[in-house]
C-alpha cells in the first residue's frame, strides 16, 4: 500500500492507496511543534483504529507547505514505516512544465493539484483550492502550469473580522438563506459566503479571458474544505474533487517509481 500525506497550514490530509484505489483517508490538525515520534504514534493509532498494520505500507510520499515539518515527517516515515519518503519538490519528476518566473516558488500543493487535474480532466483547465489560502491555478491545453493567483482563505477572513472588530462574533461558515441578513450572524455569513463566490468567479472569469489562446476552458475544478459551499453558487466551477491532492500525490509517486 502507498501512504500519501499532504501537509497544509491548517490540516494534514492522509490517504492510503492500494494501486489506484483510495482505501482510507483521514484529516488531522497541523501541529508544527509535534515531534517525529508524536506523529509516528498518532499514525499508529489511526492505523490501529481501522484494523490496519503499518508494516503493510510499502512507500510514502509527502507534499508540504510547512517547511518546519518536512524533516519531522521524513524522520517519522523512516522510523515508523521503515521507508524514506518521496518529498515533492525540486528533483522530483512531475511530468509538468512549470512556466513560472521561478518554478521553485510554486507551492508543492499547487503542483500536485495541477498534475492530478490535468491527468483526470485534461486541459485547458483552472483549479481552485479552498485551503488556508485560496489558490487559483491555470493549466494549458498541453499540460503546462501557467501560473495563477492567491487570496486569503475564508477562515482567515472570518477570524480577521472577529479579531479586528469589537462587537462582531465568530460565526459558523455557512451560506444563509438570504443575502440580505436579518441579524448579525446572518449578515456576516452572507458577506463571507457570497463575497467569496464573487471573488472566485471574478478571478476565474479574468483567467479564462487571459487563457483564450489555449482554447475553451471547459473545466473549473474546486477542491479543499469549502469547495462545495462556494461551488453551489459559482457560475464557473463545474467540478468538485475533494480527493484531487491525494490523487496527485499517487500520480507523482507512479512517475518516480
């Protein structure tokens, strides 16, 4: 079995594959101060809970946007899974030409998403990942990574509103029944949900215009925690793929083995 690990700023998403089939997936909080032993014991508990044995894992691949955890999780893989993980980064074969001023600046999560998106849906396409930050990635009809945009995520905006105002409360991130809120909570939810629909659609619209030379962009795929919430109201998002990043790690593993 293949263990894939996607380390984000807020959550670590874990997947266990048998060939191309995803058997299990889990989500745990990203804790930057945890040691390799603490992560190793946590993984052991997760496996034991599902009746799995860590000895059945034959390889590990990791992508991370948290540099301080790279060595920690690599050490965990070696000590607990007896495998030196493949780390997505310079030197790893992705099969994708990155047309960025400095390709090393592109986050591993964006490359992994792009690889999976093109493999599964073809190009040209746009990928919107709703994580701690919202990232937009443009992929050409030939499968080149063209670039994209980055915006603050919904939770970041919600927390900033709560922290920087004296009377506004923390609210659940949800789409209210009406855009005209009748109370404070409904008004904040409206501003967040519909405000981000507007942000996403406007950026995607402008990206489609700039990609006209690539042909018609038929696929705009959303992934990440709030993908479904925004996709329901978006004019342009026509695919929601919660497993896009995990599938991308599996695909990149195959290209390096």
